[in-house]
């Protein structure tokens, strides 16, 4: 296990193209854990399988998913290094896993809807470290980029 | 197995107070002991539910009332802490190991968002350690998959605030129209401020006794028929889990199945319910989880008036957490206080007619969930 000092926690995500993580806005894949026995996925890849307690192996998800639930935090939350208001929710990935995360949009399209396609990106916290966020993508070409 | 009885109940009102948790808790304990007609020297054990106080909290609290010299054990299971204490107390009596167990719930919860709900540091720093966010996402899922509307969420809160008007132990006792609730400050869409409960302070205590002991003392006891208690399984989801499977089991359903099975009853037998209305949508989800309606019929049950005082199955006649506020460790014990008084017929203008079977329900972080069943006999 490696620790990247630029990220909010080690082993949450990696760049999708294998290049070094350099800053916000890079396309990233979440590191999920896949059970070595029952193949179940969980995020993040911590501990052991929630179903059968077998060991997990780390798998990088494809960056693309779909918004299944979304809301917003309108007032600053204790300990958060994200300034309110901000949007957050759950996205569904190919492995039939729903993962929570920040949701960001382009400035001119602030509305988020269930079913919106997203891609995972690195996102800068107020202290400069990186977490992940789900960026809503509006056209097919961009999704498949 | 021996029948377990609720022989006495006591409560310190829920709200904001200058006193510390020891004073709040000892007030509730003294009231419960007096209600049961016993002294502290008569208990075999005390179980004290609390989330945020100091170490040896139960021992420190009880020292305000006396030092019985019996075991005092502190129990913490987030918002279901009271359920954990009741579960253990009931098991000890049912097994014949003990005759009288004092269960106490107490809390002095700071204002604002509940911190330290089990999130990892990266979740908190990433802005994802915010309880109301997840309540809002649950609410959105309910709105998306059923005919529930935002107006229904306001109706839940309005109903419970209406119930609390006559509850001297509630923090908020002013009736609130749905329009006022909808117009209150948005916290996490679709939930407005008045659709969310306020974490606060309070205490409640319950004296559990074997049926024989209660009979000997000739107390006005109700029967604690069962306590269903679960923590997170692989397919459950609640805060603070950062991921969840698409097909999920429901914590409340799992706890309710246990409780109904052990009690030998079904949801159709229930006369009154006190459930975890942390937010307005949570109450509707509890209707489903407790088997009061089929999935998808939550809003219809609410709109029918069935769950309003005067309806066939009042839910949260105390005003619920939306009106009482939520002192985490005490909320479940407060529910049992209300249910016991309802079954005794002592609730005055908020009395549920002919209440013979009551159900309490709490759930919280750590995916801890508890359902209790009490009955008049």
C-alpha cells in the first residue's frame, strides 16, 4: 500500500491513464475492493469483504458512472475542506456498486439530475490536497473520452 | 423464560438546559424508581445508554441518587443506544439471572450537525461526513420511487408537531402548518430545517422487572414482549458507509421481524408506534420497515390520517424526535416512556384510545437499529 501525500487519504483513486497525479481535474478511477472469494465489490478497499470476510484485492473502477441520488450541503459542515454550498450524492458504476461523492458541474449547467452521466475527477480541497468528485458530463463524446 | 415487565418509567424533558447530564439522568432515575415503588437498593444492575459523555458516565450519574454497589454498565450504540440497554436488560431478566434492572438513557448533545458519527477522516474532509446529506438522499430515493411528495414530508412534520402540543416533555410544542415547514430554511434538498429533528438534551429511565417481582410489588406494569436488535449486515446501508449495493436489505425490517416474531404478534396487532423520525422521510420509511404498510404505500398511509392521533394507528403521539428533539442516548428510552404511559392510559389529551400493543423504533450510526414491542398484558 502506498501513500500519496497529495490526496486526502491513500488508495482512494488513481489516474485513469496511468500518468502521475498532478492536480485537480484529472480523470481518475476509484480503487474499489473486490472479494477474492465471492467477487463482491466495496469502496473503499479497506479491511475485508463485508459479506464473507475474505481478503479484498484492489481494483480500479472505470471513471464513468451515473448519478442515482443527489442533494446538496448548503451550510458549512464541521471539518469539511469543501466550501458550502456544494452538491453530493451517489453514483452507480459498472460493478453495480453505488458510491458517495461530491458532484460538480460546469458553471453554466448547475442542475444535476438522476441519470446524469458522470466521470470521476480529482478535486482540490481548500488545503490543496486532492479528493475525488463526480463531474457531470453532458455529451456522449465527452463521456467516452 | 420469565416475562419481562416495565414496572416504572421516568423522564427529564427533552430540550436545552443549564444542568449537566448527571442532573438530567438522576432526575429521570428518581422518577422511574418512584413510579416502580422501589429504591435504588432494590435494583440488581443498571445499564446506562449514552453517546457523548465522559468515562464511567453511568456510575457518575447514579452516584447522584445513591451507590447500590451492583454492576453498572454503560452502553453505546449511537442513536440506538437505548435499544442496546433494553436488549441486555430484558435478556438478563428473561433468563432468570436478574429480577430488577434499571435502564437509563441520557444525553447532552451539542447544537448543530452531529459530529463523530463514524465517518472516516477523508469523508469528513471531503464534505461527505454530513448526516443530513444522507437523510436527504434517502428522502430523494423515497420521492423518486414512490408517490411521496415534498408536501408529504411537510405533512409528517406538521403531524408530529401537532401531537407535541400536549406533551410537556417535548422541546417544541407549537403547532406548525405544512406551509411553514416547507418555507423554513433549506438544509439539504429536499429537506428543510423543520423536516429535520434537533439533536438536544434529555434523559429517560425505565425499571424492568420479572413478572413475579412486578406482581409482588403490585405495580402498574406493562409487558416488554420483545426487543429486536440488529447492527449492519452486508447488504444494509446507512451512515457512515461510503458505498452500498444496489439491492439492499432494510435495517428496520430486520429488527422488526425479530421483534414481532419474539413477541408473537404482527404489525396488524399494533395500536401505537413511536418511531425514529430523525427527518420526515425517515418516518415514512419506518412505516414500510415496521410493516405498517407495503412499500410504495407510505404516503397514502400518512394522507389517510391513520397515523395521526385519532386515527387507527397513531405514529409518534409524543411528537416524535421532530418535536421532542433527539438526545441520542435517551431517545429510545423516551419512546418506551411514552409507550408505557400510553398503555397505562395516562397520556391525557394525546391518549391513544384502547392502546394495548405499542412499538418503539430507533436507528442510528453504525447501522444499529432496535424495535421493541410492549403490551398491556
